[in-house]
C-alpha cells in the first residue's frame, strides 16, 4: 500500500478523548503518512508529545491555512480526527471542511453524518475534482453477507479484543498485538470493526456500527474467512467495540459466537465505574472477574487482561496490575506503558496447538 500524505483536523480537542481517531492515526497508520495535525489549542507542538509524551515528528498547526502556507510537506488528504456529539458535523467543522476542499484536499470522514450528503460540500468537491470518503457509509445490499457457517474453515487461532466499556483503547491494543506477533516472526492480521481501523490501513474488516443488524454476524464471518483465505495468517486478532453490558450499545457476542473466537483479551480501566458518557444512568461497569465469567458462558476463555491507565498514577496502575494478575491468574499488562510483547508466548502456544491439530 502506497501511503498518501494527510493532515488531521482535531479542532482544539487533540488532548481529549474526543480525538481518539486522531490519536490512532498519530500512533500509526499504514494508509496515510500524517504530516500535520490541525488544532488551535496546541500549534507549534509535536502531536505525539501532546498525546502521550512520545515525540513522533508530527507538527501541530493552528489552521489549515497555516499548514498550507508554512509546511515543507504537501498533503493530499484531510481527515476528520474527532468524534462529535451524535456524530454530526457542526457548523465549525463544516467551515473547516469547506476550507480544506478550497485548499485542494480530498476529505476522509468517519462521523455518522456524511460529508457527501451536504450539498454545498459535495458540489465544491465535484467542482474541484476532489474525493469525499465517508468511511461509515453502509455497504450496498448486494455487497453484504449473511452468516453461513464458513467460519469453521478457519483453522488458525482467532482472538477477540473486548473491553468492559467503550473508548478504552481496544483498537490500539489490537494493533499492538498484531505488531508484537509480527515482530516475533508470525503472520498476524487484524480485523477492523471501526472507521479508525480502516483509516489505519487494516485490510480486512467492516464498520460495525454502520452495518444493518441482520448482517453483522455475516460481515464478521466474511471478514475473518476472507482474511484467512487470502493472507493465510498464523493468528487473527479482532478489534472489539463497546462492551457486552453497555446499555447504550451492547456488543461482543458476535465476536465470540459468530466469529468463533478461540480466546479473548479483555481491556479494562479500574477507576472508571460507570459507562462512558452515561454517568446519569444507574448502570455500573462489571468487575473483570464477572466479565470474564460472562465471556466464558458465551464460549471463550479470557487469556489476558490489558489495563487502560487513564486518570491513574503509574503507581496505582501497577498496583491494579499486580492485584488483577494474582486474582485472575492470567497475564495482566499495561499496553501503552509496557507494550504487549510479554503476551507473545500466550499466543505462540495457541498457534502451536492449532498447527498440531491441523
């Protein structure tokens, strides 16, 4: 895949959870070469240092005009890097997208509202010969798949990366696991299930929350089977969405049942007690021990716990890690702080077992 240069709009939210699409692209993408972040709050800084203290040589510019006029690098694409309330495109963002088109950039949008459905922007793109990619736009009916049972043909281990809530870093952990297994000499692939996974260049997958419910199990199966047939991987990791018990959008059963996951890696934040943005509702995040028990009932063992350390000190995070590892009897790691290389032996064992049974 030949990377295209891209800038990413974060609109002053670079240092918040609202910019998680941008965060994923800053940490790594095989589809784009990110040459600038547009964020009025942090101009002149390095985007990686703003994100997590690690320099990535991606400069932040206050405006699109600043990038266009001063950057030594050119860009072909402008990516929407924020999640807005309700997934709509507010007037402030619409104005930035118009400026991007006027400046000659193709647009990539992962929000629920489609840029191509906004007449003014669609007409401007057409006039200038530019492309608008609305990643969440559903597939046409003829391109959707029902579940068939072909998942039984996939002989390599399939690992679902689930969480106890949404916005915990499941996609990032999934990508880290793929990278760690590749570094260890194995052919590992990722099944993306969200728009950012596609933007990061994952080849196989679908956008879960823009797929008609009748086709979710089939699209899940089709992505995994296609990946297995074409890439012939030693192991497949499937990016999770939301959580099994999140009232606003429960998800996870399809990963275990329809994709026939052989194992689960569970992501958790110990200090988050209620579901994200649902503090008004009396629903509380399950203890990992209880979530692991539920996952087992669905049919898969949980082989590792990964910890999201947001709003925790390092000392607190490591204390939770030690406690959970002792309590649960499975490896427990901090992906952002320590990486996931320590989990490689867990998956090596699964690969060897699958080869022995082939």
